[in-house]
């Protein structure tokens, strides 16, 4: 995983995934979330993509999210689809994916654990992501 920061889109996998959102839409989000299941070790690539997919749902639910230049495709897609209620059924899967990626058996968790300071920063980002997924604004 090529990563330059702890943000959701601060890695090659999530940034690349975001650019496929226009073509894949909710089907891409659904399949990406399904690849990260609690109780099953999640590889780094799938984990980074699952966090990006969960972030899309969190942006739709809460109206917020990190303002990363690597998330511009996501921000544009969300602006175009925020009135489509079909995304609401994906909230539980998004929360489950965040839980799976956060688990100590996740490859991303293992990679971030190599630097306790970075792990702490990354876990705070996941806490914020999960908080947006349970936000009751919608």
C-alpha cells in the first residue's frame, strides 16, 4: 500500500478506488463493503477501498468528510447522488466494514501498528468515520 498519510484517501488504493465511483456507483460501493467482513482478516488493499466506500456512505449520511484533494471524485459523486435514498440500506454494511478494517487481524491495522503514533492517528480517523455513519442528520 502506497500511503502518505493516515487519512481515508491518503493511499493509492483508496484514491484509485474513488476514481471508479462514477462508473460503479452504488454497486461498486456495495461490493467493496461486502469484501470487508467482521471476523475475517481483511487485506490492506481491500481495507483501504472499504474505508473509502464507507466514507462515501458517511458523507451521504452526515454531509461531512475530510476535504482531501484525493477525494474530489467522491465529493462530486456525493453531490450528484445525495437525494437518492438507495444508499441508506448500505449504512449497516459500511459500519461493519469499518469494524472489520479496524480489527487487529486486519492487514491495515497491522501496518499502522508498526508506528504507534500513526496507529493512534489512524484509529481516530476511523472513530470519526464511524461517528458520521451513526449521525442522525438523515
